[in-house]
C-alpha cells in the first residue's frame, strides 16, 4: 500500500505491506533506527513515538494507520529534556531512553500538569520499562523540566 508520512518534518512516500508496523516502517523504510524494538507487544515502551502529538507504541500500529499523519521520533527531538536526562544520569544502557524521551515529551506538550503530581508522574513513567536505572534519574529529569516551567 502506498502511504505518506511526515516524519520529523520530512515527507516520506512509502510502499508498505498492509501488516508492516509503524516501528518497522520507521526503522526499515525511513532509516530512523532510534525507535527501538523491545518486546514487540506494546509492553516495554521502547518504541514510543509521537503520532499527531500523541505518544503511541509504534510496534502496535500499522504504518497504513498513519497515512497522512505527522510522526515525531527521537531523531527529530530537540528538547531540553534530553539535557536533563544526561544531567540526572537518567540513562545507562540507553535502550529505553528514546521511548522515555518521547513519552515524557508527549506528556509535557499535552498535559504538563502531570509533572506537578508525583503520583501521576510515577504512573506515567512506569508505563515504560527500564531495567538499568531504577527510574529515579528519569523522574528527576522530568521534575527538572517542571521546575523550568
């Protein structure tokens, strides 16, 4: 099927099989390998991207569902949150980092109040899996963004 995606402000015209996931289209057809595939069941969140501003698990969406959509991946991210992750040691192996950055960016852009409520922030962050950091550095990085207002 022929589809058009705008990924990180660049238009891509793709010919994809109907069952190709958005994650695979981004990685294989667009060459954007920052979107990581972990569980491929929507559980880990490593594949989180923004589709029309909403954080989604790209392993659970078919690319054809995104025909005409605006997609933002970690390669298109230019956000102070990235520096906060580094400053707060929110990454170790880095495998989950793109998904967390996109999840947190989506939340900051759609509902920044989530960062004012420790319980909501905890719930948001635990929707993605990290096996290295224990989430504290990630939480601190997000709280840094709240402090910047």
